[in-house]
C-alpha cells in the first residue's frame, strides 16, 4: 500500500491533525458540547465516514460568533447624606432583564424593575452601602456577576449650642455658639429676643439681646463638611427672668428734724443701694446687705428715698425705685394780746392760731390762768 503525498492529501492530513489535536473529534459521537472562552469569530468543524465508507475531502467548518459578556456600569450620587431621598442610579439603556439590588441601608422608591435602567434609592443607614445591577444585552448575554457600585452614606450632623441661661430681661451681649467650620448656618431666635451681631450663614455665633421675660429659644442648623444638614434644627432653651421692681414702705409725710424714720424694701436680696435726697441723712441701715434705712429729715420740702438691688435670679432693676417723702416745716406759733397791763388786772386774753391740737400754754409766776388753756398742762414760768 502506498501513501499519496500530493498537495490535496497533505491538506487533508493537516486538517485532520488539527481536528484531532483540539479535541474536536469523537469517532462515535454525532454531537459535541463546547464552552466558548474567547470572544470573537470561532469555528466548529466535523468530518466523518459515511455508511458507504467514504470520507469528505475536508471537514465542514461552522462559524460561531462568540459575543463578549456585558460589563454594566452604574452612575449616581456618592457620597450622600443619611435620610436623603431621590438618589437616582443609572446603567446602560436598551437592555432587558435588569436585576437591581440595594444593600440593607437603602430602600428603592422608584424604578428598579426588569425593564428599568434606573433605580431611585433612599439611604437610611450611615456607612458603606452598595447598588448592584445585571442585565441581558442585545446579544442575549449576561455578565458573569452583577456590577457593584459603592456608595458612602454620611451621617447627618447634630448641631450643639452653648450660651448663657438663665439671663435677665433687657440683658445684652448674650453670645450663643455652635460648631465652627461649617457652611449655611441658619440661626433663629424666638420672639422676645433680638440678634445684635453674628447669626449670618457664615457665622457659628449669634449675639442676642433678650427683651422680654419668659421661656425663649435659640435654634441653629448648618451644612457640615460632608455636605449634610440635620433633618431639623437644634433648639436651645433659654429662661429669661423678669427684672425686679423694688418697693419701699415708710412714712410719706414727716416733720422737719424728725428722726428714726424707717424705710423698708424686699428682704433676702443682695447689693442693696440706698440713696437719700439732700434734705435727709441716713442714721442706720442703708448698706449693701440692708433692706432697711433709717433717716433723719432736716429740710422741709419734697424729699426722696430710693433703692435698687439684685434679686435671687441675679437680675437688677434698670433704674432705682424712688419713694417720695414730704417733709413738713415746723410751726412757729404767734401770740396776740395785751402786752402792757396793770397789776391785779384780770380778763387779759391771749390768742394763738386756731385749728391746731395739743396746745400747751404756760404762764410765768406773776400770773395765773383764769379761763382757757386749762385743758392742757400748765407750766408756770419762774
């Protein structure tokens, strides 16, 4: 038996060897099962001997196009803020069988179905979160694994406020402070307070004058360095105490040169400051720890006693309380009657002002009272 080595036979032998070497040939099988690993134009070929013992001159080659698997991409916001809504994530359009998945810290609020190339997510939990997607492309291929998109969910800030409380009504220069280095500060003050400085979008402090007493508030919100703002502002409670109104009790009308006149205000306070007008002088009390003052009034006319103090809330009246005192002049009785009389003369009548009380008449040893003046004590003048 001879072997023909013509070019046709050589080509047949090469094809046969290639077919055998690549494992494409099973002598008893009319089927072959293939895994395609490489993208591009591929082939399957076969040759066999038919029932007449004849073999094709060359294998039949079957062209196979191996399409690449898709690599889905995802675009969307990251980082985001906790509790943020309306976060839209997008992959390629025009595909089928979209399969979206969101990690436990998020919830899908729109999209995300098999026909949607977008998903809208609300992020509820702070930390590292993910959105993933897979789909079937126009070639009918699916990625081996879904594409995972990492999302950082930042915590919302919790602003704090420090500043004076309680304070006194009408007090000015009260400074309240929150964290520095943020943006979009939003300050708010309840009625009864007035911002006198700070309080702008770039200020982490606000200066307030409290005008009215009662329960007041200062609130603030801001955007932190992650671009997040608190869901609601932080509210700081301030108690504004009313200013005291000292009262004074004591004799409102006195006689000139009268002593021991006691004037009293509320007890239990501090920093008493007493003041007396020029017609009187303090003989007792009147110190910073005294709620009473004792005065001698020397000068007739309109006089005053005033006091101011700090109450138990640490508040002081804006101005002292002034108590008006009328200091009456001492009377100067006059006597009218005969000033030259004869010895043993009787019926000599002497008269002073009418309408007074507590008249006290006195006659020297050379005379005696025969009428009038008897109701009062009589002191003979020696």
